[in-house]
C-alpha cells in the first residue's frame, strides 16, 4: 500500500470557501478561464504556477515510463496543482489539462506561493504538506520521473541514480539488455553501448551518457546564475550546516544562495539512519532529513544550486566573491564556508578503477540492492560506519568489518551493541585494506587486508567494499584566503565573532571548521548561530558607515 492509499486527503486537500478567499490575497495574477481540453501546464514546463481551481477541474497526467502519458487524477474546485518543484519555479513533473467542461483557476507563481506559506500559517501548512507528499508519491510512482536505460549495476547508472535519489527525484532504471521497452528504444534511436546510459527526462528529452550537471540542467535543478549576481549570504555546501544556515538566514529576510558540487545532505545525507538526532526517537535517514531541510530553505526563498561547483573564493576586494563553474562570479555581503569534508581514500594504487564499480563510500538502498545476498567488507569504526553496518548486514550474507582500533574507542555504544547482536558480522580489529583485485569490465573481485601488528595478510573474495575511514576538509577552493590548521580545517574565532574566519565577512561552520563537533546536531546549531553573527557583523558595519 502506497502513500496515495493512506493519505489521499492530505495529498489532495480541498480548501473551504473561506480558505480560498484567504489564498486569493497571495495570487500572482487574476483568475483565468481555460477551454475544455486546453493545456494548463505541460510536463517539463519551467516556472509553472500552482493553480487553485475555483470552477470546473484540471485533469492531471504523468508519464508512464516509455509508454507515454496517462491520467492520474483531477483537481476539482478548492484543490490546487503542483508539488515541491512549484516552490522553486522548477519544471513540472506532471501535466494538466482543463476538464471536459473547462475550468477557471487562480495562479500562484513560486514567489507568491512562498508568500502564502509564510503569510497564512494554517493554510500554508496544508499546502506545504500536500506539495511534499505529492513528491513522495511521485517517488513511489517511479515511472513518472526520469528513466535511465543501461546496465543497472554499471558505475554510470549507479552514479546517476544515486544523484537523482539523493535529490529526491523519481527515477526508474530499465535494463538495456533484458527490458523490452528499454531495448526497443535504444535500437530505435540507434544508441551504441559506448553512449549508454540513455536518459529520458520527464519532458521527453534524450541524454546520452550525461554528466550529473547535464542531467541537472535537463531537469531544471541547477538554477541559471547571472554573472555579478548579489546576495546577502552565499553558502558553500548543502549539508546540515549549510542548509540550516540557509533556513535561518532566508527566514529572517536575507537573500541567500547555496552552492554544492554534489547534492544536498553532505555526508549526513548518505546515512541510512541517524538515531541520536534530537527529536527523532525512532531515527531518520540522512536523505529524509536533508529533504526536509531543503524544502524549508526554498519555502523561505533561498536559492539552491546543485550540482554547482565553487572553483574559488576571491578575497581581493572588500566583499568576498565566489567564482563558480563556467567563470560566473557571485558577490555576497557574507560568505559561509560549509563545504564539509570529502571521503578519505586509502593509499591503494588502483583504487580509482573500482570507485563506483565495487568500492563505495556510502551505503544507500541502491548499493544495498546491488550486494544483496553477497559477502561484503566494510572498513571503518566511526558512527557513520556503524550506521552503514546496521543497515547492510540484514541484507547481505556476511559482512566483514575491518577496523584499526577497538570499536569502543570510536563508535557510540548503542551502535556497538546493535552490531554485536548481528550474527553475520565478523569483526577484524587491527586491520587495514592494502590491495584490490578485478578489472573494469566485471568490477571488484577481491580485496587484501593486512594486520598492522604482525604484518599478516587476509584475502577476501568479494565484489563490494565499503570505505568509511574518515574525511578530509574540502578547503582547496579557498586559495589561501583564510587561515587553516595543519590538517586543513578552517580556523575561526580569532576576532570577536566565534564563527568568523581570519578574513572579514567570511565564516565557517560544520565539519570544515577546526575544533567543531562532528555531529549533525552540532552542524545545525552552528548553521543557526552563524546567522546571528552575520547580523551582528552587518549591524556593526552600518554603525561604522554612519560615523
């Protein structure tokens, strides 16, 4: 039973006459009449308003894989169209036509829809919940979204599917060799194996072996940024710290942009379950937490550019400037460094050959599906490793856990107890990975581990190795603009503001900051605290200007 079966009234709520009149105050234009069968919004259309029906109905349709569009439901009087894409003006995943009697509807573009959310708390809650649940329902109905045609276990397909999944976009993978529809499409348009995977965007656009950026552009995820664009706050990194800063800054009326070269959520976004985060006694997945934070940020008007890589920080002028991919320059009154850390890689000569082809740095449902029923190995003894073990072990035949030190020195006790209760986890203390075997075609076939005390080696035949051995700070893009410590972490607090770096107007929060507590709750707390310090900095500058 899917979400549509259990929460239909929340997914498609009907506003009362009083609520419709309250909503009218936030409309982006006058009501509009549509003739029977007229297109109200098309799949893939950019900046599609949310339409509130006041007469007649709008028939909703979605793609059905490669079979074309099909009817889903109808929005009747008092109901409104759209899902979370409508909040950011991103392309619509669904299409809508006026019903057989036509319809009259009131438009709410992204800015006015956000104004409604903020200006009417009760009505805003109804609308926000519906938009989020519709996206969840779209994800359950995978055929409605992006179609990937290729080898399901290939590194390219896994990478693109992982990007879409972490971005919260519905997607479906069709095997190019065994799925009749996928195979027929490839043959019809003549796609050679070297150009797979073939990607079909919701609007029907075809992409051959695209990069994540090309896919994001097709989906309208990455916003077009004008050269010289100005913001009050520019945040680099969309992990918990960066998203928290975006929520608090945007909710307090500051113009905010967030850049991340990969996706929202950071390392926390890859966690299968976070159980020690305040307010979630049953735990929450990193992806769900990041998705909620993302929705909050765009609700308050923050712009989020993913995947947009920041090449460098230009600190030569009074105001800091971010240079993003393509040479575009973004100017901000304050820059927040929340770029976190990248997964640490052991010094193994051929490691790069197997990344995404047997070696993974996170354990999502995609990786779990690929290694179900097999023997796997995981290296690492921190909490992220523990969460991955608890998630993976029930799905694999045996899990070998290799750690340098006893778990009691590096992992929370609740995770240690849970791992001890797993019958198929075999612990190897004092070992490290030193060699990998396999080839590009078939991927990883074996790994060799060495005991650090006596030098003995242990070879495991396996196709999946998970590495959770810590992370190094993402600070290469700073180009010596701010002080860092001997491990590369950004130093803060030398001046009156605890989170400000050695460079005025530039702050650092989260895992990238020296001496920070590497926990999700701490990162979120710093994201909130940095906004108050930015206000203090701006107020101080205004005082100086008046003197």
